[in-house]
């Protein structure tokens, strides 16, 4: 239990606290909660919601569109390392079955969500259809925590689950970028974003290493690291974020292009590994520096997004829950079995096919990313509130996972 509490305080406690405060506040005095969330920080600002020919920076915009960019940057860092490094967790045959399972864990929820919405009638379908991506999300931190509780830290299913969650995050970022723009698309601004990031990479990463070829002292790279540190990348990140805002893509994804430009180690120990703290490449140093600020950002994210009245429960609530609690386990089992048995890609040693059902139940905890997608999929109103309720109720997947583990006789394995 000490390890569980330590993990919660490190990764999720402030987020939960913010969400709980928001829920209580919204159900006691919704009007004051709404005024708090939509508090105008700066009218006629250079950034913010665009309306009536000008932009307004509100607290909600500051948290969801600007500060959450750091959360998605950390997620992108893990995905980038998993894909680009020689021993990355999403490379090679070991990642094949988790990637198939990830696809099932996305198509399954989409099929259940849209299928049930269609059965509820054309009016309901039209109202909720745009939320199809909400149940595809998997909250990495909470899923990892529940996975360790259910399987034990030493079970191969925990690593399988983590690979699945990282791949799910990668797919989620792509979905957000393609299907949920924040405004009218202006692709020319993306050239500004990528141009700035390429310039930063060439001038402050590639060129110093090029000049240092054959010199073990690496004077140019060392000078850059000591004197400029993260400043060039901060400038590139600021330009990239602003360009994303002007491009019509969601600004919270604005730091993604700069992540691959930052010097990184040639190895990674995993997203929740203690050994990560001993890597001193610039990318890991930046991630570690952002860890506690991002925890505070997540507190405000929970505070600004989870304030939903209980009376808001509606069709979208049950559709999101059905997509997560039914679509995830069924999809992960079906595609995981397809990869492991007919395609002969196999499962990690010590894992059974039936463990995929339990993994699917654990992965059904959507929470953080599901809440975020619900906030961009629908305009503020009853449907958005109902969908957010579904994302909040996805914590029920933890209980379902424990029951499923008992039913399917999962043997816990500690390290």
C-alpha cells in the first residue's frame, strides 16, 4: 500500500483532488463554478478563444489549450523514445501483439459507441456521433497503477499493458490532430511550426554534433548545453505552439513538433522507471523539470473540466461507458488473439490469452484523455457534460478489473 500511495502522490493525486473539488463545487453552486472556469484573464489578447473579431484568454483556455501542451509533450516524449530508440518498446516483434491489441482497443470502443448510438435513433446519433473518440482513450498512469494491483509488478501483462497504453496515446494524439481541430484550418501556419523546429534542430543539435565529429571532448555540443541549455528549444516550442493555435489544430498539441529536436539518450528505461531519473540528456532533464509543474497543471485540468452536475447524466454517459467497459476488453481480446494465435506473433512468456480480457478492463480507465477529448468533441452544454460523466465514471473499470482478475484466476506476481 505504501508503493500505491507513493505512485498516486507522484502521478495522480492532484488530478484526482482537482476533479473531486470540481464535482462537489459544480453540484453545490454551478453558477459560481462556471464563472470561475470562464474567468476572463485578458480580453483582446494575442492568444485565447477567437470570437467577435478578437481573442479572449480565459482560465479554461489557459489550462486546456496552453498548459496542457506540457502534459501532451511528456506523453509525446515517451512515444518518441519508444519508436525511435534502437531498443524502443514499440519496435520489433515484441511490440507486434500489443500494437494489434491497441488497434482492437480503439476500434472496439468506436464500434460499440457508434453502434449503440445508431440503435438509439437518428436524433441521438446526430447529437453524440462526434464523441466517438472519447472511449478510445487509456489513462496511462491510472491503468498502470490498477494493472500493478491486479497482476502484481512482476507479471508480463503489466509491461504489455504499458506498451498498449503508450501506443494508445500515440494514436490518440493523431486523432486529436486530424479529427478535432480547434478552428478553421490554416495549413500555412504549420509550415511556421515545423520550420521553427527544424531550424532549432539544425542549429542547436545537428550542427554542434557535426562540428564535434572525431573530437571526444565535444566542445561545441558542451558549449551549447552549458550556455544555452533549453532556451533554443523553449523559443522553438513557443513559436510552434502559437503556430498551432493559428493553424486551427488544437493548441495543446503545439509542442509535439519540438520534442524530436531535443537531444536525447540512446536508451530509455520506461515511463515509470526510477532509473529514468539517472539519465542526464537534455530531453530527460526537461521532462524531470516539468514533472511537478505538470502535476499542478493536471490539478487545474481536473478542476476546470470535471465540474459536472449529476443531473447531466444522459445518453452520452452510457455510450462512453459502454465503449470503454465493453468495447475495450472485446476489442483487445479479439485483436490480441488474432495476433497471438492465427498470425503466430505470440504473447510474452507467462501470459495467457484470457489475460487480455483483464488487460482490456484495466485499459478501460479513460479519465484524463477521455475528459480532454470530451471537452473538444462537443460544445459546452448537456451533451458535453454527459460525455464527461462517462469519462469520470470510467474509474469503475478498476473495480471491473479486480472482479475479472478473480473470475479468470489471475496469479499475481511481484518483483
